C-alpha cells in the first residue's frame, strides 16, 4: 500500500511538475554507498555511507588517467611499445593490445577511460614510472594531495585487493579533480572511439562502458548532459559508476558504489541509480535569485559632504545561490553584513567598496558579495574648512589646557618650596 502511494505521488510530481523535496533524497534501487556533489560550490546534495571503507574497484582508473594526463600533457602523441610485461600483468577487461604493438598515449587513454582496459592502465603506468610500485606510490601521493586521506591504492586498475580501500567522499574529491580537467572529459564523454590501425592490428572500435554517456549497448540510461567519468565492476567491489554532468551551467558528480545487480542481469546495476541521482539532483536543487543590483542593504553616514549626510550601499553584483528548489529567499536565506568603517568621509566614489554581505542557508554559507556605494558624493570646501578650524581650535584648546595644568603644577611646587623655606628660617 505504501509503495503504491509513493508511486502515485511520483507520477503526480512528474506530470504536474511538482517540486522534488531535497530532504527526501533520491530513491536508490541497489547502491550501498552513494554521493551527489556540486564541486564548484563544494556542496554535498546527498550522501549515503559516505565515510565507510569500501573497495575502489574500477574507479581506480580515474587516478591512473589523471597521472598519465599530467605526465604527458601536450605530448599525448608520444609512442609507447606494448610489452610482454604489460601483457602478463593485464587481466579482466582488456582492449587486447599485442606485445610489440606501437600505440600513442592518446590511443591508450581512450582505451583506459572509454574502454576501461586494464592493459591500457598498465601500459600507461609503466611508461610514466619505472615500476608498477613506483606508479602506485604516485597514485597515493596524488590522492593525499587531493584530500583523499582515507584512500589507498595498490594497483592502477582497481582489480580487487584486500589492501586497497577508499570512501565515496574521497572518490568525490578525486572525481572533482578529474572533472576539472578538460582533457579528461574529452575522453570520458566520448560515446564511441574509432582507433586507427597500428603496426599489429587494424581499426578498432571502442564503445564507452559508461551507459550514461553511451548508447552503444543500452540506451535507457543515457543522459545527454552526462560527461563521464568511469564505470566498472569487480567481485568484491560490486557494480560501480562515477558520472559527472553539466546542465544549465551547473556541474554535478554522482557516485554509486557496490551496487548489486539482480541474478542473471547483465547490465551494471549502478547505472540506474546514477541516473536517478542526477535527475533528482537537478530537480531538487537550483539557483535562486537573492539580491539584485538595485537592492538597498543599508545606509552609512558620510562626513564633509554638503549634498547629504549618508549614502546607500548596494550589492556589487546580482546574487543567486544554489539551494533546494522551492526555497523562499526572503525567509530562508539569512543575510549578514559587515561594514569596513562606521562612517565614510567625502569625497565618495560611486561603486566604492564599503562592506560585505554573507548569505546563509541553514547555517551553511551559500554566497557572499561586496557592498558598494550607490552615489558619488563630492567633498564640500566649506565643511572641510570648518572641520579644519574646529580641529585646530580643539588642538589649540588642548594645548592651552595642557599649559595651564603645567603652570598650576609649577605654582604648587614653588608655593610648597616657599613654605618649607619660611619654616626653616623661623627655626
């Protein structure tokens, strides 16, 4: 009965375009560890078991690609000869390169990111470092530098290893870094890669294993705004997928780890939940306009201006904040401002920065903007002269008062000395 009611409400929301409640979160089918994240704003939209230790599975290849891209930046046409060692290390999903085959870094990156090839991963690792162990050290150093301190890699592919571990929160940090690399997105958003013939093989076609960006096998999970990043499966890690997406100028990253597929199912179970999370994220959150350039925030006193004794402060720019859909900006967005000084002194320029406003949603900062003066106010020569005279008189009065005090003290000292002298003479 409860499930029926939920389904009816979902259909009503779909057809009537009712707002999706951010607090409810997405309805996940099988994913045990999940995360939806806005990297530009460092905002978590949804998390499930975010800090639980898990197997990283195929998501390890994101780090492998990051290191290869940074090492070969600007020279991905570098040629690498595939060796017997690379062949022996490879297992699981492979592109089926051959020993002695000459490949470019670019071709290997497509093989790694698009095809999920373990053989491509080892070829790149051994071209960057002298050994797999050295490359793994670089992977762990990079993870730590990105803030993924709860992560440890032991190989460049993600093949199950009891010594390797991560968390979805750490994976979000790594994925955000990758999503910020245009080169990475060039590979991960490629639906199908047609690889030129090599010295040992004809043309290959490599279809993207992430069904959020590819319709090569199944089209039901495809999202036109998805841009990658990785998908795969291992026995211990289960089905997993990390996908970035950009829609209406907003980039989100969705992570589904350790999803379990139904018996006999051939499709990665994480795809359905990733699609659900992304669709939920864009429906449940969005930008709300909070301030315009015409909004008067406060007034600040101004000295030495004949025109007026105050000036209004406005936001330096229009401000929109990323919050749950349906948020009332007037009642649910808290505004706090600070002024750089209690008063201004003419001349004041139009647009002169005089303070700052910070915006909060449920005690979380969601935006900040400079406060600037609405008008220019010239300095009054008469008021400036009068202020100078008052200052001078004040200073003169202070000097006279100080001299009077000193004179009074001197008189007291002399009088006291005179009395002592008279008493001594009388004796």
